[in-house]
C-alpha cells in the first residue's frame, strides 16, 4: 500500500510519535522510511543583522562587524547542522533497532517549503507529520507547518496527534472518490493493525430548512406565488430529506460491501446534522486511534485544497487523522469504485424522482418534467448542441436564488440556441431578460 513514506522530524513529542508510527507502518507494508529535518540558518543570520544597530559603539566599526558576522554565521551553520544531525540520529537508531529500511535527509531552508518541494519531487506514497511542532502552545490544535503542507501537497497525509494504532478506526463516507479511497485505506489499516472499524455517513436535512427560512424573508409575495414557495418547502421536507437519507445509506451499504469482500467486519452509522460536528461527536464517543477522511468531499470543485469538513476534523479531532485519496493510483481506483457507489444509490434517486413527480402532480403542478432540485436532478435525455458561458455572464446569474438558478440558466441557453449563438455573454443574458420579462424569476438577474 505505502512503499515510500516521508517522516517530518523536529524533535518535538509529535515528531517522536511520527517516527514510532512510521516504523509500525514500515513493518506492516515493507516500506522505505525517509526521515527528514529542515533547519533555517539564514533566519538567524537575518536576526543578527537586525540586532547590529543595538550593539555597543566599539562593535559598530564595519571591519569588526564583518568579523562578528562571519563568526556568527560559522557558529550558527555548524551548530544547527550538528543539532539537526542529532535529531536524525534518533530516527536512524530507532529504525535500526526495528530493522526497517530507512534513510535520513537533512535540508536547509524554510521548513514547510522544503518539505513540500521534497515530497513533490520524490513522489512519496505517504507523508507523516505532527499536528504541532516545537513551538506548540497549549491552546493550539494545528501548527502552521502542518497546515501549510497539508494544503499544498496531494499525497496521502497522516497527521499525528498520538503514537498508537490501537482499539479502533473510523472512516467518514460521503460517496465521493476520495471517500472511497478512504474506505480502502481503512480496510487495509484494520487488517494490518487488528482494529475495530466503524464507518460514519452524515446527511444534512437541516440546511434546506434554514435556506427556506432565509428565502422567505426576501422573496416577494408575487414571486412566492409563482414559485409556490410553501408547496416547495413541504416537498423538500417530505421527499428530499428522506431521499438524502436513502442516498447516504446507500454509500454506507457500498462501504460495507467493500469491507465484507475483504473479510473485514464494519459497523455502519448513519447520522443527520452538520457533517463535521456529528463525526466529531462520534469520534469522541468511540475514541478511535485513527480517523480516516477524504481530503475533499462530494462538493469538491475548482481545485479545492481541503474540504471544510476535513479541515474542521483535522483541527478538532483528538486522534490521528489520515487524509486519504491523494495519491494518483488511489484516485484512479476511487474513480472506478465511485461508479459503484452511484449504482448503489441509483434506485434511491429514481424512487425520489418518481415520488417527487407524483407529489407535484397531486398538488396541481402542471407539466412537471421529472426533475428534482439539488442532488436529485435527473440528466435530460435530449442532447442539445453545447453552449459556452463567459465568466462575466455566469457571474451575472449568480445573483439568482440557488433554487431557481439552474432553471433560469436553462431558459437562457434555450434562447441562445434559438438565436444560433454558441456562446452566452452578458449581452445574451440581457436580451433573454428583456424578451422574457413576463417571467418574474428574471427580475433577480
């Protein structure tokens, strides 16, 4: 699974935990362990220059200053190097005692920058680093080096808060590609370390209620009547919320199948609420030694470096956290497995669409096309010639409330096709608005 592992070392207690866990992983996966320490001599040289103006008069002569600079530089460089080598000696000694393949690496420069550069250059399978370093304070939960590295590399990362893999592991499941990779990692860790495995999936039905409450405050009476606001709110509560539960249960079912196929017993828990909050509560209750979560989730977009749920869990979780799905091979495997999640969920989606359509018909919604808001919207069977939106035009329509935005954009695209346009600009949006003025939903553009 992990054949080449990078371990960040700085002689802190978290760093020592990193070495211990790295050795355990190396023994299980027959991995090469690379211990690395970065020191920054230039920082001390700059500080010395800053303090020169405060030296006594006898040291202000330029020749005396230069001699002091040279002496300081020599002492600092040699001293920091000796200290750094001592840190790596501890790593080397532990690896030799455990008989694991290893090598040490001493780098000079800005710590987080050199770590990122080394990881990207050498293509490690896993990076292990402490949640905090030597400069940790009592109220800190995540050090700056850890946060900067996590945001800038895509490799799987084990953020270490304690030095054990014992008791249990929890994997967060949301159906995304990286979540699937996380399930695979969880299965592997469970098998190798004999852990009790729990999978947790959280859906958030409360968001729609908050959103509808917010919309009610700004929606005009006329717009509310056209949109049939109250009926839509009821539909969301009766259909969408139940549909969300079915879909997320489907994700858990697929994770269970994956574990069962690997001969691993997995306990599944479906929760509702804010994802990070519910997962965190479960972690505090179950007290696992490892939480496995995708770097980003089902709402990943635009090159997001880390999802908000993952970021909150990384900061607040009391146990070690593995950010999964970063490796190229993991992403490839996860894409294929992700389609399996979709197959598990398709019955739930079709059922939700059917019920939604029926309820629309019963409530007098004429001409309902079978589309369901949000995650349940079915792909149209009719294929149109593609049209491209300019960024300015797309931004212009962002002012439309999210619950009708797609409908309005579809109307604009239809208008553009009828005109024979291949690109939608702000001018096309304005023309569509002018032509369709009787449609009050366009007043929001």
